[in-house]
């Protein structure tokens, strides 16, 4: 085994026993900047491991870096969809949906949802119970929009506080 491989292996074994504070310090040393906020231990380890290997083994090739930059520019230019923010429903909100002539009302609780006197941990399970098919619960109740379509806000006819 080459000397650099042994050094990397020793560094990695030392890192596996390090605390999160020690990992953040190592990140600062290697990256010359503080780690991103709330970065998990696993991602800290991956970033540190990459930097430790990058020095003796080399960085990505120029052609790969150009390709990544081009892909990034293309995704920004095409207006690639950004992920939607998580749905935040307050306890006490009522979601109303008509399905095949029947009006269904779901009451939002702090720890789940209530429909027909039964408690469920997710809105998707409620949608499956109502339809008998797999649906996205937020989409079924009009809380998410379909690609290319507009949707009424949660304060519209779909939900009432």
C-alpha cells in the first residue's frame, strides 16, 4: 500500500472517533471556511474525507468540472423546478374534498389527521383510504399543484381553519 493511502486510512480511522465539534474544526482547517449550518455528521465526514483524498490523489479533471458547470448553467437556464417548501398545517384546520359525489372532511391534529372518526399519521394514507388507490395526500386535498396547473390556496375551498 502506498504511503499516501496509509496516511488517508489513519486519518479516516481517527475521524470516525472524533466528536462533531472536532469534525467541524477539521472541516475549517481543510476547507478554510466554516462548515454549512446544520450539516450532519455523515456529510461532515464525507466532505472531510473528500478533501483528505483530494490532496494526494488529485481533484476532478478539468473536463468533468466544465461538464458539471455546464449542467448547472443548463438547469438554471431551463428554470428547473425547485423543491416545494414543506406543507405546514395548523392543528384544527379542516381539509375538505369531494370524491365521487361524497364530501370528505379531514381534521388536522398536532400529531396526525382524523377522518371518519379514525386517526391517521399521514394525509397520503387518508387519501388512499378514500380513493382505494395510491395518491399523494397533499395533492389529493389540493395543497400541492400539478405541473403546469394552478391550485387554489389552502384558505380557498379546500381548507378552512
